């Protein structure tokens, strides 16, 4: 058994039967995918609730290549690269476009799965195409943006290709004519100022560090719940009942709410169950104080969901991937 405690940032004391570290994509061709397996990057968005009865495959290939086109830069990145250092590297090269996504933890390969996003920018906005290993055809194929079926914190890799495709390389397209995206939340006070991409990134990092605990100091998996998307009618009703509730238009008939605001207003900030508590500086974050168990965490998730549903008639769904004995809970796997 291999310990997983140091391989996922929520740091529950769990294990797996076997751990395989992939440093070259060709290694995937020699792995037996018939037994239970889970693909892991830096473990910042996955929580192992129990000992995993299978193989954990850790993507650790490296490489960043930048090529200059007429109107944009093409950035080719191996899936095992860490996202935030890549953002900083590009900023140092004078290439903007990812500054709103600074300090997001995890690997580049995990970014399309979740369609990561922050402060008004999503991966889909800067995405060109990717390459990955298709388990059924046992071949490497390339998928363009349309084929990835990006949605809010969603993609084809969480739907039709779930458990059937392993991303090995991501290609981004960043325009040479940089324009800041400042119309979301606390970045709005930069509107009207002369700012560059590095300054926007610095502001984003300052905001994130003020709200989110460092996993090295306090075990957590970042933002734990998705911001729920509700009907415009329900959003309007909630605005009438709760002054100051943040809402963001998504479409003509849908609006997005702030999950952290809902959890805090439900009176759950600093709430504790066993070794798990709601973070006192940002209610969207759950932390493991060192004694937490998978059962504690599941009980906390259910309590938060039930409390928010009872108060606001809004359902919350975890953004973090919850892994049980044989696979991911959100995919309907039974766990003891």
C-alpha cells in the first residue's frame, strides 16, 4: 500500500494499492487500465476519502514551448506542469492572458477537465486544443475546443470521456493585443487605471492569498463547492429577501450565485464536524485540522448542502472530486 496523504492537499490519511508516476506520455501505453485507476496531478482538487483499491497514476511529464504567430502566442504545455508557475513564467516573458487565473493550484492537464476559472476568465477563453491517450482505442488523439464541450466547471472529460481519456498536453492561444478583464468582483476597482498583466496578476494573488489558506500550512482543497447557477426568477426572489446577495448573469434566464456567501449567511462559517471545519476567512473552503476523516468530511458536506437548501432553496454541489474505495463518488460508485 502506498500512502496518499502527501499526494492530495486535503491530506486525509489514505492509501492506494499501487502508485505509478508517468514522466513520459508513452508510458501510458504499458499500463493496465482494466483494474480500478485514478489519474492524479498535484491532488489539489481531489480528496481520497478511503483507501483506494486500485492504481493511482500521477501525471508528471514536463515541458513548455512558446511559438509566436501573427496575432497570438501558441503555448504548448505538458500535462504534468504546474499551472501557477506556468502563468508566472509567461508573465516574465511579457505574455499576458492568464493573469486572472494566477495562483490556481493543480496541473495544466487538470485545467481542461474542470474548465478552471476565476475573476471573469475561464480556461475555455484561452484554449486552442489538447492531446491525450484514449483508453479504448489505445492511441493518442487531438481534440479541439468544440470537442472538449466546455461548460461551467465542466467538460467532456467529466461526461462522455470520463475514465476513457488521459490528457497529456494542452495548447493555449494568447493574443498579442492584451486587454485586461477587470469586470468581476474585487478587480473592478482597477477599471480606469493604467495596468499591465503583471499588476493584475499581483492583485489576483493578493486577493486569493487573503481568502484561501496555503495547503502547506492548513490542509484544504481550495474552493470546495461550485457557485450554483439558478433561474433568474429565483435569483430575483433572493435579491428581494437578502440585501447585498451577489448574483452574476449567465444567460437570458440563468444567474450564478456565490456559494461562499450562501454558506456564510446560513451561519456555517467556522462550523466544525470532527476534524473538518468551514474556514473562518472564506466559507467556501473546508479545512482538515489534521484529525479529519473521510466520514467527517462527508457529514460536513451533507450538513452544508441541507442547511443551504433549507434556507435558500438552492442546491450546492462539490467542485472538489471525492474519491472512494473504487472511484469517484459523484459518478455513482458505492463506497463503504
